[in-house]
């Protein structure tokens, strides 16, 4: 990826629309992300800043992100100091991945105050720091760094704000033609630009090197300046490309890439696309890590139990032998002396053969026969019980696999309903005494087809059952992946057009275990043909008179239908 200093330049250029904008709302969905809602030039902008060690970034977002019931402390501090304030400037610190937002706000008694919000996009060292510029003092930060963690600077409330250590490199935007020409002889690969100039990632270093190699007689410095200008002018071309079997992105055209996968109008649209699914998954993982572990452990235990039961079933399968031994001993008991350890008798079930039967020498032949009949009865009863246990265990494995798939594809809102379902079925203990109200309706996600027809998608078993048996009309169209765990999908129409039917099938395939597959079979039928067997677990149904479509999941289409 390439959220480098040059990409930050492009982002800061895009953020200039916030100049003189008013901060109306501040939310903190989790420990990594802060969202500012800003009213500027007659439009609302949602600015997402993330300090996630793998997905640190800042950009406008259209994605809906769930907020916790109680705002975290840092969010409360930001609201106190920034809500209602006006953004006076958005600047980049040289070519570093540091964005400074200057804000004019008011304190509790209505006096004007100045604040600075530093958003440092630096991988695992990322942070968001609120500073009082009059004293250059830290008010608070999303991530606290005591001296024991960072010897260069302390990031704690009440401490002086010290900028991140500068890079010992040349600022490309301040490099003269004479300096550039003198540095050129030392540039032999694209990575040499990374070592020489600040703000360059390898992908952009390779792009500039490629452009210089193809410049022919053009002035190298002119190529250099043109490349830099593509990050801060209207010539910016945000795109995702493929290079050496890796997916990369940049704010400028990557002419050295193997192919361009997608182009975007803004760098924010690019980042929303790049991070849409992985960031959502990370939010869910932070909320459901214990749930995933629990499900994996339960599935492992059930599979171990399955192996044990199958072994017991094989052992109990000898009941026919026990019955045969008992019958042969009964028929030949008069000829067998007590104290014998075995008896060889004719097997009248197979003419001309004999069979040797082990005996308990302390018992008579008839007592040994009764012992084998007793084993036969015990094994017969055990087989019935084992068969029942095998069926229950198989159903439980199937159920937990389905729930695991739902957790992997859940939104943060869905996790609470999944926990509640497991609690109600007796599998898990309630996490808190404040359980959710039982009369709260599940809320399936709503989508609209390209032709405007409403489509609902159940994201967990509670939503699936509610959607299919409470929310949908009997003549609406119901869809589900064929023999693959997945969501219930309902088209709220009794005669959907082909486009709507195909798009609903794509939603069913996307929200299933076959998300990464192609040509996924999706069954569809009327809701009235879907039945729930007596005693079936949540989400389990049978259906009739279905037809099948084959579709390939498309994330871009799913986002479009949701939007």
C-alpha cells in the first residue's frame, strides 16, 4: 500500500474543502477511530481518522459505523474542546504523514479558544493528539505514550507537544533543479528515491523512476516537478493497480503497474474502497475476538466427540457377533464342559464352517450364552444412543459453523444478537446482567436493486428467522445459497425483474461462506414454500419448488445496492 507523504499531500489538498467548516458532531466508534461530522459550504462531511496499526488513515467516508452507547473519554474531551468550533486551516507538516487541523472554538464561558488537532498517520506509531497551541501543551491523545515507551517524546495530558522526529531526507517540494541534478547520479532504482527524499514510498519511487527512464530528451527536473504536481492539483488520479501480483494504490497514475484495477474521483473514495471490508472486519474482530475463540473451541470439541462416537459405534457394531455366540452356545451347551476357555462349534448359519467362541471358565456354557446375549442387548441399546448423539453432534457442528460464518461477515451491530441467541439456547452465559430487551426486533439490512426494489438480508439467525417468518409476505421471493451456509435474502416483490433477481442472488452469495467463490448456486422460491421443522435451531429451514441461479459475488455491487 502507499499512504505515504505524497498521498498525504493529495489528501490534505482534498481536505481544504473543510476550511471555515463547523464541527457539529464527534464520535469515537472504537479505540482506533474518530469521526468528525463537519458542516462546510452547505454540505455535511464525515471525516474518519484511524490510528489502527495496519489501517491508519484519514479520509471522508460514506460508510455507516456504529458508535458505542457511552462515548469513550477521549471522545468526551474532543467534544468539550472542539464541538461547535470552526476549522481555520488544514495543513501537512512538510512531507510527513502528519496533518494539523487548526480550530477556533469557545470555552465554557464563551471566550474564543484555539486548538490544534494533530493526526499522525504513521503505521503502528499513529496517534491523534489534541493540543493547546498557546502553551504547546497536550490536552489529551487517543494513545498515551509514557517515557518508558517512547524515550524521544512523552505523549500524555499536560506534557509539552513535541513533533514526531524529522526524517533526515530532502524535501522534494523544496528541492531546486540544481540540487535534483546533483542527486540524479546516485539514483539507480526507484527505492533510491525513498532513501533520498521524504514522503516517498517504494511504489511512488518506482513510478518516478519509470517516468524518468521513459522521458527521452525531456528535462528530468520537469518530469520530477510534474510528478510532484500530480499529488496537489486537479491532475490527481486516485487508482488501485496490480504490480507483481500485489494490489497497490496511489493518488497518481501508476504507469509502471501491470494493470489498473479501478480509478476514483477522489482519494477518499479510493480509501473507502480499499479499507471498506477489512476495516469493518477489524471492528468486528475487536468486539468478537472472544466469540470467535469460543466458537472455534466448541467446533474442535464437537469434532473430537464425533470421532469418539464413531469409534464407539464401530465397537458396538459387533452386536451381531454377540448374538451369534449366544445362539450357538445355547444350541451346543450340552456338549461343552464347564471350565473350558473356548469352544469350537459348527456355525449353522454358514454350512460346513466352524467358529471358536471365547468362554469364561468360571461359568457354564449356558451362563456364557446369557453373558453374550446381555452384551448384545447392551450394544444394541448403545447403537441407538450413539446414533442419536452422532446426529445431535453433527447438527451442532453444522450450527456452530454457520454461526462462525455469520460472525466473520457480521457488522458490529450483529454481534450482540448472535451472543443473545447463543445465550437463549443455553450455549453461552450472558456477558452482563443488563441483557437486551427481548421485545427488541431484529433489524435485517436493507438494500435496493438497481431498479429500485427493496431487498432485505438477514445477517444472523435471529434476523434470518424474523425476516423469513415475520417480515416477508408469503408471495415475496426468498433466496439462499444452495447447500452452503449463508444469509436469508428476501425480495419484497412477488414478480421481481431479472436485474433485481440477479442482484438479490449476488447478495445471497456475498453473505455466505462462498463469498470468495465464483459461479455460486443460489436457490430461490416463494416465502410460503419455506418451512421451519419442529425443534429446529434458529436459522434452519427447509424449502420446496425452488429454482437455481449461478452468480459471482461482487463487493462493489453490494456497496452500491446498500448505498
